[in-house]
């Protein structure tokens, strides 16, 4: 039996590694050969679900398998699966709930970290094609100034609407009174 401290460490480490995996998956699969599914996330769609939501099903399978395998054979593998599931839950809360407001209630973050996550993801969506995007992570984001500079560099100058997509007040970096 694995002790609580080791289990908690494995779960936290797995969540951290999953951010790297998610960043690379988003950058090279979703904005690469998997664009066919992910494109629905970069354009306006009708209804509750997008084709992109199929990724949640696909990405849940390894976690489910590791939890099953770990509960049957090896508790360390179980906690890796739990860490993957925890990352999936954090993704759902932050990305679907906070960033895209796909829940029946709205929340505008005031916390600087959460605000930066929302701003970074909105800048990611300033580009509607698979090339030329910035900010592929979900729980970590570079500063908004860095991301805007990168967008300008990728697109050869000022981006107009991409500077503040949809006139989004969350992308206004001026201090609030």
C-alpha cells in the first residue's frame, strides 16, 4: 500500500506533467493533423457540444485505463491515472467553465492568475486557423504582453481585432480603479 504523501506527490507531479502533455498535444495534434476535430472550437457553433469535445473522450481513456490497471495491479499506476483525471477536471473547470463560459452561470475572474489564463486563451482564439496561434497551455500562460508581441511577430505587425478580440475588456491591461 502506497502512503498518502507519495500518492499526493504522484498526483501533483502528474498534473504538472499533463500541462506539458496538453500544451504539446494542443500545439502539434489539435493544431496539426487533428485540426478536423479542433477547428469546431475556433469557429462559432450551434448547440451544446462541438466536434472538438471528442478529444475529452479520447483523452479520458488512458486515465480510465490507468485507474483500472492501478486498482487491480499497482497502486502507483492508480495515482498516475488519478492525476490525469484531476488534470481533466481542472481543464473542464478552467477551460470550459471559466474561459468559454459553457456553464449556465458567468464568472469574470478578478484573481490575476485566473484573469491571465482567460486572457491568454482569448488571444489563442484571436486566430481562427490552425497556424499562427499562441498560448497552447491550459493551466499556465505567458504574460499577455508576451503573447500579443508573439501574435504581432507571427502576423507581421499590428493585428487590430486580435489585439483585443471582440473588444474584450479582459484583454485591457490598464489597471482597474
